[in-house]
């Protein structure tokens, strides 16, 4: 009886997980041109967000390059690497 409960539990969890989990391919996305958020077209909002991400990456790269140029004490350099 103990083994039957364990087998049933394993089968139930296996089957239910397949039914409950959906992949990214199952998502239905609306047409971005038809969506408006506070008066901004969905596609324009997406492009604006992507540009903001690129600007943040460029800022981070610029800061990294500036910090890398700074002379440091040799013992601090040994600790950081």
C-alpha cells in the first residue's frame, strides 16, 4: 500500500506538471501597434525601453573604462585580481 501511494504521487506530479507548465512558445502576444499605454504606442514604448537599456550599457562601459585607467597601489591590484 505504501508503494502504491508513492507511485500514484509520482505519476500525479509528472502528469500535472506537464499540464500546468506552459512554455514561452505558448504565450499569445498582442500586436504592439494596437496597444496604447498612457497615450504611447506599444511599439514606441518597446523601442524606447530598448534604447534606454542600450544607453545604460554604454554608460556602464564608459564608467568601467574610466575606472580601469585609474592608477592603483600594487597591493590593491593584487587583492582585486
